[in-house]
């Protein structure tokens, strides 16, 4: 695999393949698009992301569709989400029969995008593995009261993911709250989560840092034939 991408280090079964582009790959919306596609077995199934909880079967569409997560049970179908501070959450069935990718920023996480994705996959949650990809880290992600209230309304135990900074503001740890949401539906095998798109400037795009529309992409698929 090309050195400018990240290959998840997780116990996914044979036949599950995944990667995340970086700043070195280039903006997947522009100059990095061809380089990113060249690493995949097929054209990625792009989503029109709206920070919601919509989930689609990537095997059933070709052009961009409005959703923030996609799953597939089909071989060679590439589920893809774009990110630049929001977290990509990749899911794989331990039997290698299904995979999914979710775009999980604070809005999606608090509204239930993980829960919706797991429900759409139609696989027992106990069989699923999760990997948390590059997102803005807890020391760089200051949020206001509306964000904190959205999470606490969903689960008061999310309080532990917020560290107070100044009046009415907290640093939010997405890498703490995502495993909580995964555990709420029965997924406890969670890896990844040791990145920061905001501080690792040479490696990642960051919307909050750069105020630009450059994007990275996370992709996952089932290999068409055994490796």
C-alpha cells in the first residue's frame, strides 16, 4: 500500500480491506482524487454528507446520495466517507460478511449515526469490530454548550468526554464518546483513535485549522477473492 495512506491496524478478518488518505495523498475532491482511486478495487461510492444519521446500502447506488454512512455485503463495493476533523468510523463483521463506514462528527455522534449504521448492517453487534480514524483531538476541539447538551441529552454519562476550558466552553474528546456510543449497541472491540487532524498539520487536513474545503477519505470494502 502507498505510504501516503493509513491502513488500519485492527483485527479485521481476511478479505476486509480499508485505508484512509492523508494530506500526502492530496485533496480527494481535487488533485488527490486520481491517486486515491488508484488504491481501490473499484470506484468509491461517494456520499453527499450532511452531518446526519442517514445510512445507505452502497451496493444499491452509484452516484452521490445524501447520507452520512454506508454499508455493504457485496464484494468489491467501496464504502467511502470524507473527513477533515470529523471522525471516520469503520466497522467490519468478524466473519467478513459486511463492512461499513460512518462520518461521525459531533452532530452525527450525538444524533445516533453509529447506532443507525449498526442497525442498517443487519449483523449482530457482538460480531462487529470498530476502528476510529483520524479526527480532531481532545486538546484542540473546543465546543460550546449546545454541543455538550446534545450529548448529555442522549446519555448523561457522556459528561466524562468534556473538559472545561472557559465559561460556557469545553474540550470534547470524540475518541472517548465514540466508544461509548459503540458500547451502547454492544460493540466493545474498538481500536484506533490516536490521531489529531488539527495538530498533525503535515499529515492531515483540518477544517477548523485551515478553514478550507480540502478533504481526506476513509474507505472500506470486502475483497473480491481471498488474499
